[in-house]
């Protein structure tokens, strides 16, 4: 496969993945609203596009399999098959299988051939069962459902060009096994398409041979796929058929003609009518189409196709005008990452420039520096906003998880979401998937009770899981709430003592107790299921959230339910930090964790030099000396500063020489050489080129605790 | 009266009934190239024997281009012979879509002026 084909395959795969998400989401919605025709249409269109594009890009297995599913949904769309649970189940399985085919190393590979046969069998059975049960024709058979046109129109990006295609197939096309209607179908996939049959060659019944094709087509197609994509549709018939393709309108082109061509002009341009004939006909007062038909100059179907072209060009231009404001382009994530890196470099250089300008006392240079600072700030914010994506797509995936798991466990669960439009950095969203899956699985398996157990408790049979996302300053809070059994404090305490996580006489708050469920290997489940209960997962959740510089909070009331809140930074690329100094070494503490700064005056605390606690409004707060932690030498100032942070409900202080101030900076990841250094999550370059380490407060606190215990 | 072609697993059958004003032909099953010869013969016989024909397709399973063009040709033939051929509007959705997909929106090519409305125009003209 050449490079171009590889690129096209990747584009197809990416689009197909998105369509599969739409497909799954629509199926789950359809299960809840089986009468929603629009959802059936959406599903059909997704299948149709996956099939059509698959066939175009050489994914023949996907095309062939999807065709089977599409055929069934075609019957659903025509109200010939009802929406049933079996249909949804089979189609969800089919979606999974298409995904498998899509991710197979080669398009020719078919994983689990047996599954394929079973699935196709299931769909065939649905159809045949229905045919057997069918005793009456469906009511209101004249209902029109626009399908392919709807599909293409919902997916027409900018850069649309309208083409006029004349397709005159060989008369023996049926005998070669080619169905010309499939070719028209393929064109529908490319964009807004209208074909008008030309039946001039079709004479009386006595003369025609039913095995020959007498129809040609005038087709108007508005697409952004280019003329080659159109030629590809006819690739197998081009040697035997007459195909003529020409551009009739290009709204994005350099010279867009004002207004729209009149039908007469189109007919002259096509060569269907001579200019003189048109002129003569125009001398009369009737509509030009009627005049030309009356005069026998042109047939009705030619007029019909010219009118179709006129209308389509008009629609395409209007659509183009509407879409211009909302147009978007697809960019490789790697390019965005590179852009963020470059902006990071620019921010560093700008900081350096600002520092130099201020030290030079040159008003003109300061002015330039300030302007550069303003532009850099805007550029940075814009670049970051490009990386932000709504969390809704991630939420959407969990509907299927909840559906399948609740079915497996015999529970009735409804999942609702709120704040799906909340935006988060793309990387954060990608890494958030697994932790959320673990948490939802836990809620389903251990939280929500079976329907039989809920009713005596006065709860509804159906359990509820709510996913909520919302902005909170520079953070996003994601809550997973269930109305299940809640956490059993006594069991957690018992288990924690058994595991040696706390001493038997430990006095800890409920919040601290709940925090223990994230300890490695901790599980109170008496039974280990294939869903959860092995104690593997919650610690992984914690590690992942920590790595994202986030926090987890648990609130639970026994019998009422549990809420787990994930507090995450909006982006991983930039950090709002507090810059501190220890003997000319600089460190950044994430501002989201900083609660307050207090002085540590040695003259007042002389007798408590060795103490690792400070009295903060009557509460003892432990602290860590960064000087000792990082082996910094030099004189200790008489008055040091303690930066008090809150991590996992515990306060802990960090003693530094000086607090410099708030600092927003682009994070640089550390080299692999430092991969074992736990207490530092990254680094940043200050304006003067100095490197400042970004501290991982959670890890530092753990280190402090271990040293304290030792 | 009916014809059943089971040789290729395809099945099409029909009934012809003489009504007060027109002969009604009801087709059932799959109207594909395998049955196109049969459909042509039935239509020809009907056109030879009466002045008005009504075609009912509400019970067909599918229709392909070979048969769509036959109905179009039959309509042209009727028009030329000053006869009337109409298609019942109750089309199964699959058939209606196949006709629309084939671009048979308007078959005024046969020169009719609306009195003997083209069967296929019903799709767009209501």
C-alpha cells in the first residue's frame, strides 16, 4: 500500500471510529425511545457511511458485514421490523465486531470468523422471523424517508464543489452483474446527490429486451471529495459506459458567478438545446421548460435534471454560506503537541526578554517586551484552548458499559450525565477513561443493590448512576454518584486493620477511612467477580489521578449511596504554581494545593528547632523542609516560610527560604534519567533560564509521612 | 392465475382481475431481472387486451432497475396507444426508495400532460 493509500485508510479508520461512537450512542438512545424515527435514521446513516467509505478505501470485509446490518436497519427504517431488544443487542455486538475488523492489522483479516457467522445469522433470523410473522403490509407505505441524502448533507464540510455527471451505462450492464443503482448509491455517499433518469432510449414494451439497460442518468453531485473520488465510483464500468463529469459550481473557487444559471443556460451549456432554439423559445411567454417540451426540442427528463442542477447549486451555495462560520478542520494530535511545545519555548523566551527589558531601564524596550508578553499570553491561551475537548464523548461510552454490566449482574441501572460540554485537555480526557471505567464498574458491582434488595429499602427498582462534570476555577470536578448501598465504614476499618494499614486503636476520620479504599490490594468484597472485587483498580485509579495532578475525594452515606469526586487540572501543559526559593534553587508548588503561607520565625521557635510541627490556629500541622529533602546547603535564614498545602484532606507544610509569588508556567517533562524521582512531577524554565522543579505534593507528603513514622 | 419461478430461488407471482373500468394486475414477491421477462409478458398481454390498467405493487418485496424500466416502457406504450396505465400509490417503502434512487422522479419524457399521470411521478407529486 502506498503512502497516500495509508493516509486514506487512517482517515477512514478515524472517521469510522467516530461513527461507531455515534452508532453506539444512538442505539442506546433507541433502546430507551424505540419510536424515535430520527434515531433509526441516524443509525442507518452511520452504517451506510461506514459501509460505503469502507468499500471505497478497500475495507471490503467491513463493507460486506456492515451491509448485512444496514439491510436489517433498512427494514427497521421502513417500519417493517420493530425495534426490539434483540435488534439492539445484535447491533451493539455488530458495532463491536466492526470495531474489531477496523483495528485488525490488515483489512483482509477477519477476527473470530465464527462470531461473524453467528451475528449474520442473528440478523437474518430477525428478518426471517419478521417475514413469517408478517400478515399485513405495513400501514402508510407511501411515507418517504430520505436516507443517503440526509447522511451526506449532515456531513458536508467546506470546499464543496458541484459536479454534473452524465452516466450512460452499457446496455448489457445487468448481464455483467453490475447494478447501476449501487453506483448511484456510492455517489450519494460522496455528498448531496440527485440523479434524474433519462429514458429516451426506452421505447415501447414490444421492442425492449428486459435483460438490457435502457436508462442513463443526469446526476448533480455536490461534494468536497474531488473529481477523482467520483471517477473511482465508476472505475469498474468506465471502459464500457459513457461517463462525462464536469464542474458546474465551485463556491470556494476564485470566480463565483453572481446569481444562478437559468434552466435555459444550463441546457445550452450541456448541449441539449441550441442557443438559437433557446432564443426563439424565449420570445414566447410560457416557462422555458414548458416551451421547449412543447416544441419537442428537449424531453421532460432533461428539463427535470436541469432544474435539479439549478436547485442543488443554489442549496450548496446557501449551505456553504451557513457553514463558513462553523467550519472546522481535522488536525493530527502530534501537531498540536508540537505547537504547545513551541509556545512553551516562546513563553520562556518572552519571560527572559521581560526580565532583560526591566533590568535595562529602556522604556522603548519595556514597551516592546510588554507587547510581546501580551501576544504570547494570548497565543498560549489560544493554543491551550485548541487542545480542549468536551468530556461528553467519554461519558457517552459509559452508557454501553452500564447497560452491559447491569444486564450481566441482573441489576436495573440508569445512567445520567450532566455537564457533558465541560472541556478538558485532550490528554487528561484520554487518561481519564480507565479510572472512570473502574469507578463505574465498582458502583455497579458493589454500590447499586439488585432490584429485589432495593425495594424493601424504599428505593426504586432502578438504581441511578450520575456522572457530572463542571468547572471549578482552574480545575474540573468529575463526580460519580450512585444511590446504592454506600461504603461500610466498619468493614473498611476491619479490613484496614487486617491488612495492617492502620493500627487497631487508630483514631481516624471517616474521610481518612474512605481514603484507604485506594490502597493497593484493598477490597471489602467477599466475592470476587469478573467485574471487580480483587482490590486491583482503585489503587490504579488513584495512581492515574495523581499522575494527572488531580485529587480524589470520597463521600458516602451507608444505605444512601456514594459520591466519588475527581478533581483535575484543566490542562497538563500549564500549571498555576507558587514559586518558592531555597538558597537560589527554585521550586513550584501547584497552586491548587496551596492553602496559605505562614512564617517560621526561629527566634520565636528556637526551642522547637527539631520539631516537625507548627501550631496553626490550634492545630498541629506537620511540615517538611525542602532544604533537607533536596539536600540544599547554605545558611538558613532567621525567618523561613511555610507553605501550607492540603492533600487528601491532610494539611502539610513545606518550609522554604522565600515565597516569590504566583507563577503560571509551561510544564517540561523530565528526562527518563529522573523517572525514579517521585517527589518531582516536572520542571519549568524561568525567565532568566533557571530551571525550577515542580513538586509532587502528594508524593512528598507520603515521603514525609514515612520518615515521620520511621 | 399465477407464475412461480423457483428455479433460482426467486419468486414473483401476480393476479389479474377484470374490474368495471380497468384491469388490475397485482404483483407480489421480488421483481428483479430474473422475473423481468415474466413482468414484460404480463404487461404486454394486459395492454393488448384492454384500455385501462391499474398496477398494484403494495405486496412486492423488492424491485430492481430492470423492472422499473419495464413499468416506464409500459407507460410510454400505453400513452402512445391512447390507453391508461396507472400505478397504485401504495408502494412498499423499499420499492418507493428504489424508484427514487433510480432517479425516476418525473417521467414526462413519455410526453403525457398530466391526465395520464406517470406512475413514477406519484413519488414526488404525491
